[in-house]
């Protein structure tokens, strides 16, 4: 083979090797780029489907009603709701101090107003969603089961549990009812205070109190006797909620939950537990109220 032919053959071999390397390199590059795109798309899709749980600060009297409403809301929307129940005044303080709640459901109106004034909640979101009611609750082992507030003076009743009036609207209403019925001065030494209305009920359930004056909505979830207290003995327990601006789920998600609570479905749950909802009257509420839920 001549020198020129051999040189040409070597050049063609080098060219072919270069082309092969270039082709493989491009394929490797294309393969890597494709994987990057798949991973990036997956991450974007994961972010799109991930939603922060809606955080709701709610008065203790709502524990049964809102837990049921939360399940119904999640079934309808696929969005999870997490509740923090407690005394309204203590929750309002947490909201004002920056706790990342999306919704604040108070057991009064003034606490919702305070949350707005602190800048933590939105004024245009304020809504009256229910009016609460009081009931006398006594456990099965109680020595005397009072049928009205005047029965509280009975010497067999040693301890009467109510929520702390300093930060719980139901505690203030319970004290007011005893004052208006003329028994407060006679029984105030018997009164023990729970941090919130649910804890007051638990005191009686555990045998640490003979009677509890609590939210009708909570008393109705028990198997023990309970007696509604006439609405005339205390000022209306008007309850308001607001959307908060510091929640992680976002304001649109919070407004959507509020709309559900105000819907016919949400109001039906509240009404079933003994609340009055906007448009109800106290004169017909007792007749319309279904039998208590027993657990």
C-alpha cells in the first residue's frame, strides 16, 4: 500500500472515531438532560399537589361540631384541616402574637374584633356563625342531679365546674346565669375553674366536680343527664370567626373553609349540636333541636 493511500486511510479512521465519540457524547448528554427534565417535572408536580394543612384556632365549645365539619370539608375538597381548641381569650392572644393560624373561630365577637385590631386577621372576613347555649351537666355518680340553677345550693353538691370567666365566654355566661338566678353568692365557694369549657366538662366526667355548667354543644355528646339553661339567664353567646393573614395555607384557602361553615351543610352540623345559627330564633330552637348524640 502506498504512503499516500495509507495516510488517507488513517485520516478516515480518525474522523470515524471522532464522529462516534461525538455521537455517544450527544446521546449521553441527551440522556442526562432527559433525566433532569423528568426529575424537575416530578418536583414541580409534587409542589403542585402539596398543600399546607389549614390551621384553625377554635373555641373549645366547637370541638365536636368542628371535628365533624372538618371531616366533611376534607371529604368534599381533599384539603386537610387541623384544629387547635382552647379558651377563646387564650387563642386570641396566640393569634395576636403571630401564631400561624388560618382561621380564628371565637366564642364571642369581641375576641374576633381584637384579632382584627391587632392586624392578625382581616376585617372583611368577620362573620357571625353561631350563638352558643348553656347546659347543666351532672355525671352518673353525682349525689344530686340538679334540674335548674337553684338546685345548686343543695349541700350534696360540693363542687361546680365552669370555664374560667377571665378568658372563656362560656365561663362568663355561666357566672352571669348564677348571678341572675340569685344563687351566685350562695355557691361561689363551690365553684372550680377549668381553663376552658371542655376542661370544665372533663372535671365533672372524671368525678372532680358534681355539676358542670358548660356549652350545650359539648353536654349533648355525653351519655350523662344534661339540662338546658334558659337563655334569658345570660347574655347571648354570639360567636364570630375571622380569616387570619399569617396562616401558611393562605387566605383563599381560609376563606373557602369559612364559606363551608356558613353553608347549609356547615350550619346543619352546628344546629344539630344545639347551636343557633343566623336566622334561627330561640323560641323555636328547642323544638327543632334533634335528640342528643350519645357516645
